[in-house]
């Protein structure tokens, strides 16, 4: 089967039908048996490939030995303007221009003798166009694929596979199938001793192998074309009858005994009933995609007039007495409704996805650029009225004994503001007795006095969003080492988180704290259970530590805040209509839920910053800062 293989061309052998006789020359074929990663013998169609490249000069005498018919280039190819045999006329004109210099060039005192020599080198290079083109020979198959994607080669041989359109025969995946495993078939190919018959089918004429190293056989396993099978189908849930092992979980109740013969029922009563656990937090909706129509409504409280405000920011941290607000207001008329005047600050109502706040606007700045009238306004929630400079300051010393909750509420008498201080549960801040003369202060506002009382026992003041009130609670309602079994106030599904960042904050870990009053009161050495108090922290002294309850509460808060922490910031969506997790207020204990429960963790909300650019389709997120155990 004579066939001349040019060294500048390539041949694809399609092994389909007719037999192929192996030449007598033992060097005529090279069997390239792949390594262990590819099996040695195939059961499906092998391939035989000979590659060669064509130079761009005129074919020499070797081309006469090739039986491949080369058709002349089409007219479209001539438009490329690439003359591979000789330089085109345009090139000769460029060479002619370099022969003489213009008169103005002599002004530059240039040695034109040297210049002529340089031009001569350029002329010589144009004459050598053919050998230079040979060095930059390009494969005709690639040229057609790049320049003319739809071009079909006129060569007798088949074009490379990349020139052909590869259709995808599968239109859907096999949803009910199992994952393919070809390991058994591959192992069988490696261990087989069956002789392999190779049949070479030729469609382009006789073949003559001139170079014994020009052919390579590559044998390997060829996987059949099969539809894709999702891996998830391997996780199946079957419904079946309970196995016998379930019967082992039966309650070991013995034979019953009637109790009606005796009025003394044998039911023990707990001497100290334990408070029932708090209601679990509403679980968040776990979805793949959350579709939310965000709403932002801002109105003037006095008149109910809607205000055009964008770039809204609402925030609160755990140690603040009031919420903060800022936004961009448009229009001189809207500014007249909210700007502070002789009557004091004016109130606005802000509602974001169903959550409402009331803010008093305390300042604005102007950015009046024609034709836009734009103003940046900022304000605080109404609880700020109980702090300086809005509320008057006074000096006071209690002449009669009182309690902490009574003293705090007394500061708000006749102000219209209220204080919620629950004291009945284990998670509440205790109310302790304060003897006469223990509570003494000078030039303080009501909010400062309440903060002094609450902080003495390790508590915080959480301002209301739209109400003139505070809620009193411990800073750590549950101690960090008990977070694993605690009931959270809210839960966040990790799919609701747009972004997050974390910062490691190292700190000494203490297990003991000495807390004492100053002029009167009690001294308590608070230790973490089971630690032995080997690492005490600096002593705590406060005038209002007048009872062991306040001392223990303060000591627990100080120990809970020690040790290494991770401060994490999560950007979380705000669902509509008050759905979980809602607005995460500082002081809440929040659980972050993952698809893998081993990754779940708890954290204390330290701050929350809510951003709403505009109403409608604008993105609304709350940036929640959590303190979690390292």
C-alpha cells in the first residue's frame, strides 16, 4: 500500500472498515504503550495519527511523491494580501523610498553614507522574504480555523477534529441512574491475555510508510458516550418498616400498681421549681434563593408628609443610649419639614421592610448644586432626650434605702419615658437593695444615672426603636462557656449572609474576680466553677456594689468578657414582614446555622448598622458585629 508522507504535512488515518496488513519491516510501526494511568488495550475504536507541517514556500521535488491533490487557493485567500513566493509590488516601492534622502535631512547633520548602508540592509531583507517566511510557517488547518471558521478544506485528507462541528447528543441528564464506575473494565483490560486485532481502514488512497518512526499506535480505554448522572442521586432516603433494633428503645415500665387506695399520691414535689426554658427563636427560612421586595418609607411625624430620602443608614452599638440615623434629603420643601427650629428638633418616621423607628433630626448640611437641592440630615432616637444637653442635670444623694430598679425608674418620673427592668428570670439583671447614702452623684442627666446603676451590676441599656423607653438586661445573658447549650434570641441561616469578615482579638483569660463596694456594701470573690480561681483579674470596686447579687452579676460579666475573642461582621438580609431573623439588636444572643451542623456557632451582637440606599429594588442589608469564642 504505497503512500508518500510529506514531512511538511499531516495525515489522519480513520480506522473503521478495511483490514490493514502490517509491513514486513519491523520498524514500520511504533507501538506506544501508555503508562499505568492509561490501560494497555482498547475494546473500542483506536486511532492512528501522523502529523506534519507545510512550509510556506513553493513545494519542491518531494511534493511530486505525494498523492494528495492540492487545490489552488480560492479567491477569498488572495484577499489576505500575503505573497508567500515573492515580495509584492508594494514592498518594492517601500524599498525604493529608502534610496535617496530629502534635502531637509541634511540640516540634521546626519551621515547619509551610514544611512545608505542601513537602507541596503533593509533591501537585502526584502529579497530574503522566502526563507524568513519558512521560519514562520503556519499550519494550513489552523489558518483556516482562525481566519474562516466556516471553511471546509479542499484537501483530500480530513481536516483536524477542531474544524468539525461537535454536536452534543445528550439533551438531559439521567436523573435516576447511578454514578458510572469504569474501574472494573479498566482492570480487566490491564489483566487480559487476549490477542488484539487491529484493522486499519483507509479512505484517501494507498499508504506507504517511509519513516519507521512516523507512526504511533496509542492504545487505551475509551469510555462510551453516556448521559451525565447527578451525584446527588446516590443519597437516597428509603421508607421501610422499622427494624428490630428499634424495639430496644422501649420504656422499661414494669407492671402498674393502683394508687387509688391511698390518698397520699407518691408524686414528689420539687422544693425549688426551675424556671421553664425560654421560647426558642423563630427559625429562619432556609432557601436557595431569597426574593425580597425591599421597602423604605420615611415620613414627617407632625404632618405625615412623605419625604424623599436616600442613602439611609441606621445603627446602634451595645454601649449607646440611642439609635443613630443619617440620610440624604432632596428638596427645600422637605428640608423645611425636618430642619430644627425654635421649637426644637422635629421627628421623622423611618420604616424599613416593616421595622419602624422614630428619629429626631438634630442637624443638616447643605449641598446645593444647581439644579439639585440636596441635604445630608442626621438624627437620634428619642431616648437621647434623657441625656445632656437635652435633659437637665442635677446632683443627688439618696436619704432613704431603695432598690436599683426603683432608683432607676425614679430618674424618669414625669418625663414620659419608661424603663423595662425584668427581674424574675435567671437571664435577667438582678434588682438589689441600695442603702441610704450609697447612691450619690453630681451634675448628671437621668440617662447617665441609669447607666451608672445598670453598669454596676454588669448590665446594658437597650433603647427602643420607636418607643420612649429602655430595656435593661445583662451584657452576657448567657456566659460564653455555656453558649453551646443555650437558647438563642435569633438565628441566622448562612445562606442569608452576603459577606462576612472576622478579626482575632487576643486578651488574657481570667477565672476569678474580686468585686467589692467602697464605703458600704459587700465583697465577693467570684470564681468560674471548677477553675479554682488560679488566674484572678484586677479587683473591681464600685459604690453601688451593696449586695452579693450585684457583686456576683458584675463578676460574671467581667469574667465573660476576658479571654481570646473573634469579632465577626456579617452582612445579613432583612426579610419582609418581620420574618426571622428580623432586626438583630445589640445584646442579643444569635446562632449562625450552616448546612453542616458541626459548623454552627453562637455569638453576642455588639453592633448593627443598617443600610438602605433607596426604596423599591434597592439592596437593604444589616451589618451585624458578633463577639464569638475563639
